[in-house]
């Protein structure tokens, strides 16, 4: 598997509500059409609150994170340069402030999930 995480802020001209609407209903459906993609998760931020830990500021510094997981590095490369990848890239520039975007190559390591027997 080959995973990458993008952490980003919205374009300044978008309200948070406009951003989240577009992220879910336009950007997500484009992304899910990428060939070789085996998992795609959107992580929109929320207002920090009790239980979020001592390191949180009063406002989240970014608006969302996306994690893409592909079958292989080769599948990811093909997806990014495909017509759908180009369409997604165009939409990214409309939606996200790419100057402040963080891109992280990541490994997925499951530590605990609801599927574990601990939650039965």
C-alpha cells in the first residue's frame, strides 16, 4: 500500500461552510474516481473542545486533512497524472490554499479500531 496525507486550509474567499460543502460533495466524488485508490478519507476539522489535549489552540490551524491510500506507489503515480488526477488538481486549486498545504508520505498503522474485540 501507498498512502499520503494532505493537511490544508481553504481558499480565503470561501467560508468554512462553503469549503466543507465543496470538499464533501464535489472534491470527494472526484477523488474517489482515481484508479488504484483503495481508500480515501476526509477529515474536516471541528471546533476544539474539552478532551482535545493541552496542545490545542482555540481554533484549529487547518481546515481539513485528506488521506489517500493506493494499491502501490506506481498506482498512485498513474492516478495523479491521469485525467481524473488533473481534474482533482484543478479543483484543489479552487478549494485549497496550496501555499500552506502540508503533504506527508505516511504509513497506516492500526492501533485500535471498533472492529477489535475490545469493543464487543
